[in-house]
């Protein structure tokens, strides 16, 4: 049990420090917000048309409008 706990702490701290800088996502610019809103609206439209694959792509793009 102690070994597992120690391993979890070591791996957890490495993962925390390995995260990329996402500070720009905490305060997205206006174009980023607008792009996210457009992707979300498109995703909603595709859901209404029952185009599940395309709607999933649009919703995922709304979460990361920088790509």
C-alpha cells in the first residue's frame, strides 16, 4: 500500500509539472471566443440534423478554438 501511494505521488507530481502552459485559454481573446461559439452553433445544428460524427468534431473544436 505504501509503495502504491508513493508511486501515485511521484507520478502525480510529474504530471502536474508536465502540463503545457494554458494561461491563454483562461482568458481567451475575442476571436477565440467567437470561433468557439461558431463551432458550438455548428455542432448544435449537426445534432439537429442527426449528423453525430460531424457534430462531435464541431463540439471538440469549440473546446479548443486555437487549432
